């Protein structure tokens, strides 16, 4: 009971007196879960039934007796003489028969003793049961408790030296902060950077998070992202609360609490006016750290970008399916046709010779399409080696103009030829 009194401060909240930061953090997190209603004494006793509690206290007869006296009313001298197995049986019977409850047990089994004598990994499993960081914002009461619990975790981790301000900024990333924070919060960051510049003092991650403490941060960042990038990676794994299994991958799925899981676009970070404001802030930071200076610049860029409309990029014509190798479907695809050429072609079409040739062409029998090969029969493939690579020396090349003009032209052999030279 004396240990329990030491844990109660003037404000009525419990404070751990454990010597190690990783132990104080865990003790405070468990207690805070009760305070915000995210966890209950019944949840704790479900994870740690009398057998586990008393086994953890196997070398602490006095603590076992304190719990048993409060739960069953047995005399202290009798309880101290009992083995831990006997104490576990008596406590379980008292719970089953309703002679005590989980709340009464937790009042005696104080916060520091839970961490001292129970396995840290099992305690962390109890803390993380239900994956509260994935709760949907539509469940308002539970989501509010989850946000409060996560903000408390970040604050306690900083107080107990489990993480640094730089770890938090690095985990979330400068780009993500710049893309998600509203203009009002970005303005505070820029103002803080300018104030440091006037004093010729560095603007660090500590200054940045001083303007944006954890309880503000969780209002704008998806909870699952804070969990994945900071709490699990930099706290649970680094300090032995959990062990990363081989093959585990970070879950990047769209959790219900995510509103936008994309990093800031280059346009929001590349505005000239914004970078000028951010550069002015970062320019006076002296030896400020890169992450904080980068965020100050990005904050200025994002604020500037949010106040201007982005110009749409000019539309470009779509390329055809064949690109440069597309066969021409008309003369206009390969060359420009003059008005005179079109008039001459129309006059020829309307002339007697043109009509005769059109009629002759129309009277030719149409060649039927080749038959479709039956299913399963492979289409014959030509051998390119059989293709002729040279022209026969007797081949005559006819100028296309000979079809439209009666004037003689010179053929490929250098002789004169007119219409009669065309076969």
C-alpha cells in the first residue's frame, strides 16, 4: 500500500518510479489505457489470469498476500505461508464466485509491479490488442480514445528518452507533414523558424514539435501511419516490446482512418514564392538540422501553393496506334495537296477517259478473301530469306504522272514513252 501511495501525485494521477525509461513508459501506457477507457481491468485479468499473476510473484510472498487479503479476506499471516499455486487457486475461486472483481485486484496490483514482475512482451500484446490505430473515425468515441492514447504514447516516449524529436520527424517525413498540416499550423512553423533566424539560433526538430505537440499531430496524421512509422518501428522493436518476424512487411493498405495516404506532390513543394518564404525562414537558422529546415521550406512552399491555382498542363495529341510505321491511308497523310492538284484530279474524274477507267475498274471481278484456316492449323509464315532483294533489270518504272498526263516522259531506261509505253 505504501508503494501505491508513492505512485499518486498531487494531481491525482499515477507516476511510475521505475528506474528504466522503457519500464516507466510501459507502466504509464497501461495506466493511461484505463484512464481513457480504451482498456479495462477485466481486459487485463483476461490477459493475465490469477495463474500468470501469482507465477510472476512467485518470489514475492508479501505482494501475493496483499492481493489475496484484499480479494478473499484471508489473514495476512496465512496468505504469506501459501505457495504461489495455492494463491492462484484461491484468487481464481474468488473471481469465479464473485467475492472479488478485476477492479479490486488491479487496485492492489499496482502499475509498477505489473511491469516489474510480468513479461514485457505479454504486456505489449495486451496494450495493442484490437489494433486501436486502425479504428475508423466514424466510431467517434473509440476514435477519440485512440487518438488520446497515441498522443500520450508519443509524449511519454519523448519524456522517457525512448525516441527523440528527430526520430518523430524522420518517421513521419517532412513531405508528409507539409502535405497534411493546415495553413494555420504551417504558419506557426514558419514563424518559429523566422524567430530562430532573428536570434541567429538553430531551428531544430524540438522547436518544430514545440509548435506541434503530439496531441496536435494526431489530429492531422492518420493513426496507422504514426503507429507504423514511429511507435512500432522506433519504440516497440527498438526497445524489445515486440520482435519483428521474418517476412513481415509494413502494412500500406488503406486503413479506415486514412484520408490521404500520398506524399506531397512536387507542385505543392516546388512553388517559387513558397520556397522563397521557406528559404527566408531557413536562411536564418544557422546550424539548424536538415529535417526541420526542410520542413520550414516545404511549409512555405505548400502555403504558397495552396493560395494559387495550378495551371493545367497543355494537352498533347495522342499518337496513333502504329506511330511512325503507320501506313498512309490517303495522300494527305504523306504530302500536302495543292488546290490545283485537287482541281486537276476532279476534272480528270469528270472527263470521259476518267469515267471509262472507273467503269473498267468497277467491272473487274472482285477477288474473294482467302479462306479462314480451321482451328488448330498454324498460319504459314513466309521465309524472309526468299524475298527478292534486287529488281529485275528489265523492270520498268512508270511515273505516276503518266496516268494523268499524255505528255511523254522518260522511263527508267532513258527512252521516251507515252501512254503506249504503259502496259
